[in-house]
């Protein structure tokens, strides 16, 4: 992009600022306490998707499900999540986001209750699809926070809210393992159902009321068509969607299969002990929560490139699982830091490009996240069955290398979108 092109882009950005001026005035209602509530809501919602990963063996035994079928629990949840991203999240640009968020949260509690009381495999699988479908309230919350925040604070706000997402993913394994060791896998989902209902009440009370949505009064079909059109209109969305697919595929390769060697002899670790890996990963993820501010300053490409290098390097100590668990912990810190930094940067850049289409942009972007996560879960268990832990590490490193090559060949020479930085300097 030339300097002339960048200069020409600024008036367009100014138009976006004018179009979204009501969002800047409502930003005052987005207090630190409300931002924290957004993060907690995202964390609990995403945890509902990942609770099953350390529980697959006990769920299979309880409901007499074969090992080949039980792996479908994770995949079906991600399928439900993908459909929710395509069909529900864009509604944030059409309907009142406050009502949409509270409604999804209440329905999530019902879906979790279905899973926790499932009498057979069929009901369990249906319940997991619903859990995934409704967990997309996360992305409605992220888009809501992004549009309410002042432009100068947008990256930081997204980073804080998104830190709740990564925290939920990582702590889900520890919480699920600990509760399952105490009372069985059903207690995990019934406890989450109760907490989700409490969360719905808090959200209904605390969420600020938002101005009319950009596509209010439009048809649902037109809304979905405009979501697809954004991939044609916004190059940054296409680029960042590819990164989402690759980094979360690599992320999922590790977390979907690490329980297998750790639970098997000679290590034979408990669910609680295995879940503590998530605490180590949480430290890395939280350390990267401010990476959105770098994107606001125009450093999104550098942040992405360095994080991809770190992610690839993280697979080296992870490959030493049979030698030292301390090395594995170091690798977890590296990978989780990198994933969070890239993820926050991605969302900061795409929302800055078109703040008026925040829900549609985030929903479309996260479809690729879901595809990558599902692919990583399936491929990792296949790699483990074929080549053990070394095969898993080769797979994860190969996906990370593909992401780095994509950055080097396609993305690195393209300046990051100037919208965020421009807003920061001129708001």
C-alpha cells in the first residue's frame, strides 16, 4: 500500500468515525467493571465448549460409547459453534445486542442441563451441538465491547475481553478435571448451567443499552449476504481469517491430544493434574492481552510475525514430553502467548477496518477459528494413533510453519490497516 493509498484511506476512515459517533458516546458506559463482566462471560461461555476434552474417557464409559464415536463430541460441538457463528453472531448488527446476549445465555444454561442429564449418547450429542451453537454469545460480546469502546481504547478493550476467552479455554480443562474427580463428569455441566443462569442475570442488569444497530430494519437474508460480501470487500478479513484457521488448528492439535500420553503409563496423571497445564498456559495468554494496543499503533504485522515464530519454536520443548514436563510447560507458555497475541491483533485490525460491521466481521472471522479447531482435534488424535506423541508434535509444528510462511510470503509486505492507528491519533 503506497503513502497515497494510505492518505486516501483516511477520509474513508473518517466517514466510519462519523457514522459510528453514537458508539463513542456510549463508550462512557463501558466501565472497567463491565469490561470485566464481558471477559468473565466470554470465559464461561467458551469453557462450555472445552469441558469435554479431558472428560471423553469417563463420558464414554458412563454412556457405553465406543472410543471411535466419543471423539465426535468435540467435533459436533465445533460444528454447532460454526453454524452459530454464521447464523447467530451477525444478528448483533441487526438486533439489540443486549437482548441477544441475555437470551443466548439463558438458552445456554438449558443446553448444559440437557448434556448434564443425558441418558444416552444420542441426547448427549444433540446437547453438545446446542452448547456449541449458543456459545457464540462470546463473539457477540466481543463485537459489542469493540463498538462501545472509544477508538483509542478499542485494542485494549478487545484484548481484555479476549483474555477471558483464552482463560476460559485453558481453565476449562482444570475445572472439568477437578470437578470430575470429585463428582463425575455430569457435575461439570450441571455446575456450569447454574453459573450460566447467574451470569445471565448479571448481564441483564449490567449491560449498557446500545444505539440502534447499523442494519436495523434490514432483512435477515440481506444481513447474511452482507457478511459474505465482507470477505470480498475487506482484504484484512481474508488474511486474518487464514491466520485464525492455522493458529487454532495448531493450538487444538496440542490441547486435544496431550491428555492421551499424560493419562497413559508411565505417567498416569489424574485429570486434575493434567488440567493444571491450563494454568501454565493461562499465564502466557494473559501476558499477551495488551497486544491489541500494538495493533492500534500500527504494529500489527510485526506482532503477528514475531508471535508466529514463537509459536513454531514452542513445539520444540513440547516434543520433550517423555523427557521433562518442565519443558512441556515452557512450550505451553510460548504457544499460548503467541496464539493470544495473534488472536487479539487479528480482531483489533478487522474491527478497525469497519467498526459499523463489527458483529459480521467477528462472526465471519471466527468461522475459520472453529474450522481450524475442529481440524486440529480430529487430526491430532489420528496422528497420535499413527505415530504417537512425536507424530502430534510434527503435525502441530507443520501447521505453525505454514502460518509463518503465509505471513512471510503474503502478508508481511502489506502495511497493517491504518484505521486503528488513525483513530487513536485523531479521536
